């Protein structure tokens, strides 16, 4: 682009001569555009910004100087480049509170536009943020009134801090605002706000836009040929759709669609009628959109019409029955556009070729009926008429699963067994809902009800036996307690017993729940999870082992329990062993894990102290080892077989010489001084018992007097331990460290 310097007389002369030889558009004209900008009352508008635009050039803003109005509203704008003579657009952008306007100017030299009146307006401002409170920019803001077209705005983009301020004509109206991020990779979903009533300057406050991410991919047919014009829709959990922009595939089958953050059913479907073929929609169910996602290659196969009629037990047509379909081989669901029956009970759905399962469910409202599962082999050319599908009358078993605090448990797996045979009863949609409720429509009979929580829930399954269903039954709230784990190892002479069967049995009913059986692994280990309570534990060795079975009756499994079993009945060791110093004695306490021990062996540092009857749970060592850490061992014996030995440690009682707080093995006047310095100074005495000369249980001046009387006036001899070191025979709260 050529820029022109300020003209000099010589330059003007040369230009005049060249003008006779050169077309006007090749010259540096330095044309001047003048005028005055006034408000609607005739007052001058200072600081209006002026831009000159070539309408024939993209982004065609012409370089100018002096492009602002002065205090009188006057401007004299100089064009600083060569431009052709033609019509241009002069954009006048006044300060806030006035409405921007444009003037067409036909330039072939200097031009005076005269007086330009601009109307006053209302200042509309606010700030745009995402749901996390981050400012959003650049956001383009478009406004349309109920009684106007879209407004021609300036300043309609947010600043880097998310704020905006723009002026609109002062027209009282209800307006639609559209906020749209214009960056190449937008992160916010467009927002439309209707019925914004404006009658003055208005601060719209904080505008919050949802986070958004881009879904990309390619849609092809079964042969891999790209499909153009395929529409994409998204639906929330309630089935409500969200309007999307630019949501069709292009000529080569590609799509790139901005969608709000969240969990959506994403459906691609053919919307253009084809006289020769129809395509089965594709759906991503419950797709979590938390970032930009590439959905890869999406195949829309040719579909074939499947028709039929749904009726009740009396042959009456059922309206609003719901149909679902899946590929029988893969279990993948097939999205159906028309998944409900008409007023006459008829349906017409589109399925690809292959083996398909069609589930027909009764309407949500109306008589209780049993769902039906229909299998169909779909082949070209179709259509295939399934004829009449009957949903027989049924009885309803319902309830709600809650935990011990009454909080609903979502997504419980509900199963039914025919009580007489133990066979599974084939039901559809029997799983519990998000609110913990379940409802099963079945034919009248007697059933066992199984409630199976998610494996990661930490809750125990429940079985309710012998439920006689002759009519509708509402079971109310069914409590699922936290599960407990029963585990252990089964051995024979301390060698692992492999493939032994381990079962739990309800002592009251003798029922063994379906989840109550397991087998031991290669190390003899087993583990079962179930509801807390009392259970019979049955161990059955593998056939041919020659080992007898064993039943542990009424086992208290109120919490996680490890139960090891050696079929030669080696006793389990005692538990909860503790050793503690009680005065000058050592007290041992423990819990008998089994009730039928014959004897208990008590040893100290490996040397047997005594043999106790098997029902004892405590022992007192009357002569512990003084002043050192001592180890005690307890071993249970049953039928001559010793259990594992458990042990505990305790430090024995400390020995000292009374009246010898200096601990020099000699009672002297220095010991009296030590006591007085402890009482009236800051001297610490490690063994307070040694300073308790009169064995009163407290340290006071009488103890210092006692030492002095003993040493100098034939006072009483110190109480034991004296003159040799020993333990304190009198219990008190002093002690030694």
C-alpha cells in the first residue's frame, strides 16, 4: 500500500502536470472528508471515531488520519493512501450512549458530508463467564427486538476480562440476546436469552455460558462410502433435545459439532428422503462429553421395515407400548426413531439385516402386563410383518431398596427364581431404578426374590424366599446391610485342601443363597461376601478325598471374619493377648477363640510357668522379672494338638533403694538436699519412689526430715526396699522412669 507525504508547492505543481497524463485513480489524492456529528438535539458529539470502508474489498478499511470529532463535533479526515473514485461507507462510532451510524460518500475528491445526526441510545453492559467463573472472550453478542430486526451493533464483543458495553437504539421492547464464542476452537456453548425487557441503560449482570466441546467423526455406509447430509442430535436423560448448529455431515461424511458438556445420547440419522433406501440411525448412549471427542467411523446400514401389532390378553389394541431392539449376536442396541405403538397398537420400525431381539414393553400407565421378547431374522428386501404380539395380564411385585440409613440404593439387580424348581424366571426391566425402586410384572406363582447390589457398593445381597404372588404386592422398603467377608484357608494336616466346597446356610430356614457357595483355590483359600448375622458354615471336601465334612453351626459373622479350618481340628490360637504391669505384678489377659480348649500353657521367656484349664482367660505372674522387658507366651491345647503360640511383652517393675534419690546406692545428706532441691528448686528426680522416704505416697519436706533424722538423730530406718534395691511393696502413683 502506498502512503503519501504532506504535499509541498513543488509537489502540487508536478501532480498537476501528471494529472493530464495519468488516470485519477493512480494519484495520491490526500482527499479530505469533512463534516459535523451532532446529537438528536443538535448538540456536538466529541470523540466520535470515524472509519472509511471500501465496500468492494474484504476488510477494506481505508487508512486515514484525523479520524475523531473535536469539541464542536467537527471532523476533517485526511485519506493517506491512493484510492479509486467510487462510493465508500463512512462509519461513525460515537461514544457510549449514542447509536452508531453509517453514511455513503461518493468520493472523487474532497467531500463534505455536512451534519450527521446520531440518535441517543441505551448503554447495555455485563460480563460473560463460563460455569466455573472464568471470563469468556471473544463472545459475539447479537440482539433482536420483538418489533425490530437484528440490531446493527458496535462494541458487541466481550473484552479479555469477559466484559462488554454497547449502545442500542432507545426503543422500549423485549429483546432476544444470542451469545456465541467466535474463536476457532470454542469452549462455550451458544446461549439464547429471550424476553429481555429493556427501557433504559441496563446492566445485565453476569451471563453464564455452559462449557462445550467438539465432537468429530465420519459417517459412512456399510461399504465405507461417506454419507453427506446426515443430521446429529443430542438428548438428555429425559429425552429432551438440544438445538445444535452446523450439525450435518459435509460432502465427504465428516462432522464437527459443538455440544454442551454433559452426558448425552448422541444420534446420527438420515433426514433426507431417499426413494431407494432408508438407513438405520446410530446412537452413542450416555456419552460423557467432558472434552473434545473423536467418535471415529460411524456406520449407518440400510434398514428394513419391521411391522406388527401389540394387543392385550383380550385382544385389545395397546397404544404407546414401547419397543427396543438389539443385535442378538453383539448385544448392541439399535436406535429406533418410531419406538411406540399407535392408537391401533401398530408399529413400524427400521432394523438392519441380521438376528435381532425386539423387546416390547407395556405403556407406563395402564393395566399391568408382561413385557415380551421377540426374536426376528431380518433379511432383504422387507418389510417383515411380525403379526400380533400379546402382552398378557400380570401381577406386580414392587418395592424399594435402601441402606441401613434409609438412603435409596440405585440400580439394584433384581432376579426371580421359581420357588418350586429354583429356575430363573425370565423377566425384562426388573433392575432397580436410580431412586432404588423396582417393579416386576410376572404371572401368578411362588417366587424367591434376589436383590443384588453393584459389586463395588459394599452392600450385601438379599434373598426373600417363598413369596406367593396371587395379586399385586408392594414390599415397601427393603434394607440392604453392609456386606461382611468370611474368608480363610482349609487344610489337611496343614496342607492346602483344593476344590473343597464352602457354603453358608441360613440356620432358620436351611436355605443356601445363590451367592453362598464357593470352592477353595490352589492354596486352600476361600472368600464369601454376604449379609451379617449367624450362619452355618459347611465344608465339604472334594469327592474321593476320604476326608469327612465339617459344619460350623451358628457362626457369628457380624463383621469381617477369617475362619481357618484344619480338618484334623488343630485349635485356633487365643486372641487379644495383652500384658500389663499391675503394681509389682504382671497381669496377662486374652480371649479364647474356641470354647473347647483342654489346657492353656503359660510361659515366660520360653520357660513354662504354669498349665491352666482351657476355659481360663487371665493369669497373674506373682514374681515377675524386675526392671527388664519380658516376653510371655500362651499356647492352647486340644486333643493333644497345640495351637499357634501368641505372645506379648511388658517391662517388669523397677527396683530402687528408698531414701536414695541420688541413686548412688548410699543414703547420705546429699539425698536430703536432692529432695529439698526437687521441692523448692528445679532438680528432677528420675525415681520418685526413692525420694518417698516415709512411704506416704507423696513427696514433701517430711521426706527430707526423715533422711536427716535417720542419719543424725537415730531416726527410724527407711521402709522397704532398704538397704538393698527392690520393688515398692506399697502401691502409689509415684513410680520410676
